[in-house]
């Protein structure tokens, strides 16, 4: 049997991943039409390419349905409880850099730190009768971070996209999202809290701790990792 | 994990004991409207409770505890004084430790009584202790009311006292605020710059979002006033820290707190309450001479306890959750009572842990 390598199925993340493996003598490619999610591996034997949404790769690794997977650290930490026991970080790939941050309107000139955010949230709740809303898709990471840092009187509202727009639409007062350049935040008149970088994420090759391997597969894994310069 | 039928049978026995003590058995729903719990506990509850939803009723939570529905029921149509008992599953989401139960039985005893709070506190504690007799347990007690009184009595601004009171349940944040207000920790550079600016409200950023520029200006005014206020004196900080460190048998703790009250007159009333409770516990046959009192106890648990707090623990088994916990939650009845309030105190036992201990014995 073969070991399965999960790679993001589209966009820059897929291309950069292909480049990273290609530079190490492992050629990954898509086959068939542009719309067909099928792939091929050459340069090493016993490895099968599985094209998946980056957001589903953590789950597939944890379930042991793929042996290796490329995805962002942010997604692994958000989606997997006790992630270190389910997956192992094999290599940081040096692209897909993004920080998980908290953004608030730039016109909140009184707010720069988490301490300010907490105080502003308390006053906001007194004035408006409900907790200050922070829009995000990283519920677990943000909740744990704010709890650890003593921020109260906030609530998270789910936002799976166009998160920066929620403030102007009056459906949230702040956002917690990943950003690489901060351009989208600035374009939406937001600023980043100075002490609230929750996570520095980048595309990372993870190995599942849950996927079973027979002798043949273990040997294919060993060969692949050596080829990638990551020793077995 | 002991088998469920056995735990149910043990729970039934506890319920019978609580009924014999005068409690009315009540049934509570398993699905609770999420908004009430979210408003009460904030986002933290989402990390502890399972949330589900349907298109008609919106978000619902699988009962994370009984206190909220029992208080709501009492406030809606209960006549006081009242004593209730209930038994059933609670559900707690576990994201860090798979060995911790995410579903377990609780059997509770709650007292709603306007007269003599000390007697009600002692009653709940004694009823729990009686129900747990035969198992070797360590009891811990505390009193959030003493801390709250100490904070309210600080010689400083209302604003600072309000901020400290809000974070009594977050010890690290509480300490950080105390350091800031006593001048031990310097203000962040960004705040210093904000306060030094002639007119920070003049800027080119568009006004977006629900939090208005008037609210921003108001907070800056508050920060300015705070910067001009005297720091909390080292003596006051020392007193608060001494109070937080009180950890002795109840009679010794009471003596200690009375001594502290000489310099902190604000806690005098709370110290009297502690004394009355000690006497009430004694009258109930509790051995107060060996009962532990810890001023910081209960600070990291649920935010609604505001007076007496207690827990029963298995000695030498830090891996096991407490067998029983409870406390006073007067303020909660005010929040849920929409204008009405009634002093209330209660506790729960986990029959599952009890069976585990009794089987091992």
C-alpha cells in the first residue's frame, strides 16, 4: 500500500507546496482537467497525493486517513484539541505566513493593548447592554487567549469570511483574524492591538500520529522523509 | 467509570436524604436557551458547554449546571423560603483532557431564604457533609464576600474599585490591576503617549462601528482622572495580599481576619458574617476547629458565587474532581430575577465519584 500526502487543493498554497517538494526532488502535479482533484507523485515510490481543502487537512490527519499533510499551524491549533498528541510538526515550509491578531477600529484612539480592550469592553457592556462582539472563525484559539489574558465582557460572533467588514456593518465591534500584511485591516480602517498576536502561522508539513502503517508504508515514509531532508 | 445504573441508584439515595432534610424535588430541562447562560457567564461558557441549535429556538446549551434553571424556576413562581433538590446529568465540553467526564450526574440541594444567611450557609454545608459521611474527604471553605468587602473599602477611586471587583475571579488579572493602581507596574508606552497628547480626539480615522467617539472620549477622560489619582498605598496593598493569603482552620482564620479588620474596617461586617456562620456550623454539629478556611478559595471557579463557598475533596487525589461543591449566589438571583432578588445558597454532589470511592473502599 501507499502513504497518503494531503496538500491544499488550490491556489498559491498548492503551488508553493508543489514548489517546496519539487526543490527536494519530489514532483507533485495535478492530473486530468483543471477542475479534477486528482494528483500524481514522481521521484519517490509508494506515495499518493490527496488534494484537499486546507481546512480539512487537520481533521484528516487526526483521523489517520492521511499520513502527511500540508496546512497552516493556525488551522491545526484551532481544529485539534491537544494537537501535539495527534500530529507532529515535520517542517515549516517558509510560506503562507500569517499572524492571528485582534483588530479594532483605528478611531478607537484609547485602545492599544488587551488591558485597554478589557476596560473598553466593560464600559461598552454598561452602555449598550450587551457584550462587546468580536467576529472570528478561530473561536477556540481566541477564547483561550482572551481568557488567559484576563479579558472579560466580550462575546465571539462567527464570521467565516469578509470578517473585516463586520464592524462597518455593525455586526461586531472588533475582529480576530489572520493577516499577513495588514493591508485588508487598514483598508477597512482597523488597527492591530500591539500585544495580541495570538499565533504566528505558516504552511507546515505535519505527520499524523494516528495513521497506521505497515512495513512497506513505513519504509516509503522513511524514504520520503530522507528525500525531503527531514530524516525518518 | 462505575456503571450508570449504580450511579443512578446512589443519586436516588442522595435525593431521598435531601428530601428528608426538607427539600422539594424538582425536574429541570436538559436543553437551556443559550442566551441566558452566555449573558451570565460570557464567552467562557462556550468552552465548557455543548452548544446546539435549531431553526426555531436558535442556540441551546446542554445543561452545564442546574443552578441557573433552578433560580429561574424559583424566581418565576416560587414562594420563599424554599428548599429544592434535583438530580440529573450535566454536560461539560472537554477539549484538553479526554479522561475528564463530559457527562455526569449531579444531585443538588438549594436553599432560598431571606432570613439568617449564616444558618442557611451552615444548613447546606451540613446537609452535604452528612450525605457524604462514611467517605474520607477534606473540606475546603472560603468567602468571596470578604474579598469583595475589602475591595469596596480600598481608599481609591470608584473606577478602580469597580475594575478590581470585576476581576476578583481572575487572580492574575486582579494582581496586574493592583500593581498598576499602586504604581508598581508602569503604564504602557501607548497610554502614556495618549495622555500626553493635547487633543487625541482629533484624527483622520473614519468613525466606524457601534462604539461611538463619545465613548472613546469618555474613557480617555477616565484615564486622565486615573493618572492624576494617588496610587493605592503600599499598606493597603499589603493588607489585601495578607487577606488573600489567609489559609488556616476556621477559628484561626477568623482571628486573623479580625486583626486585619483593625486596619481594614471595611471587612468588619464580613468578619461578623464569618463568625455567625462559624457558630451556625457548630450548632449543626460541624467540627469547625479542624475545618479549613482559605480566603482565596473559589476565586477561579464560576463567577456567580459571592459569599460562602465550599468543596469536598478526596485527600491525596488531585486527579479527581471535587466530590461536592457549592456556595452562596445572591447576586445571581438579582440578575435572573429581573428586579426581584432573594438570598440563595446551594451545593451539588457528584454521585459518580462517590460510587467510585465507595467501591474502592
